[in-house]
C-alpha cells in the first residue's frame, strides 16, 4: 500500500489493512509483512497441490516481493550480526520459494511456511515484550 492512497473502492479488509499499515511503527510492520508472506505461501502450497500453475506463480511472486522488501529494509549499521543473519535467512527463503515453485514441491513449501511462521511468532513476541529494542530489524 502506498502513502496517500485513497481507500475508496477497496473492500473493507483492504481498507482496514491499509489503515493498519499506515498507523504502524517500523517494528510493527515486520510482523504484518510476515503475515502477508504466510498468506501467499499457504495459498501457493494449495495451488501446487491443485496444479494451478498460474495461481501458484502469482502467489510465489508476491511472496518473493515481500521477502525482498524485508531484505531491503534491513539496517546493517544498527543491526550488526542480527541483520546479517536475517539477510542470509531471507536469501534462503528466496531460494526455497523459487525451487518449490519450479519443482512444484508442496512439502518443501510447507517446511518453509513453518520456518516463516516461527520467525513471525518470535517477532510478534519481541514486539509485544516491554522494553525490547528491535534495531536492525526486518
């Protein structure tokens, strides 16, 4: 969602999501990106199982875009080793997304989804813990 975009013409869920994104701190945006990533990974897994090639390609493309967004927002100056490790993990995610799609490998995608879900939960826990600093995140 872009800054300054009107919600006119959007469905209720899209308008709510835009408001949520626009009012979130950078630390709160990361779990939102993980949530969207999980939606697209789960959708792609079902599409692979159903042999829906075009849908699978679109879902995995959107999942890749989210991972690249996470990667591009890492703060290596403040994040140090954590940012470097996340960058390596995101590179692994991109590879797994590409290989899962190329090989139509739903179990491989399911394993990746589990990993992303664990990372999402850890980030949610950190965001909701008082006094936690998430510098360098994404």
